[in-house]
């Protein structure tokens, strides 16, 4: 998936953690390198993603944005939003 499409889906909370786990499972065995970080194989990146969302509930939808405490009136992307974007880029 393209970076802009993945970013938009991550910000708007389009997928739950359960759907992301299914996407990761479906991507196993494809081989190749990660699109997010070509220094890692896709299998290594999928292991990292699984560990990142391991303690989350399947039905939970991660928030993509939160208020920026350093710049009033602005929004900042959340850690969960970045994880979702990376999963979508590698698996989507």
C-alpha cells in the first residue's frame, strides 16, 4: 500500500487490532524485504509488528491523532497510528 493511503487509514482509525493481526498472518511466507525499513526482511518486520500489538484487544480501534501538548490547537500522530501505518505499508 502507498504511504499516503496507509497514513490516511491510520489517522482515521479504519482498522481494529484484530483486523491488523489477520493482515499480518496473511502476509506470512511472502518473503522479500520490508517496505518500511529495507534493512529487515518482511518476516522480521512482521515479528516486530506482532510484538507491538500483542497486548491489545482485538476489537479495539487505535486512535490516529491526539492533541499536541507542546503546540496548542494542533494534533499529533499517536504511536499506535504509526504502528498501524507501518503494518498497512508492509502487509497491505
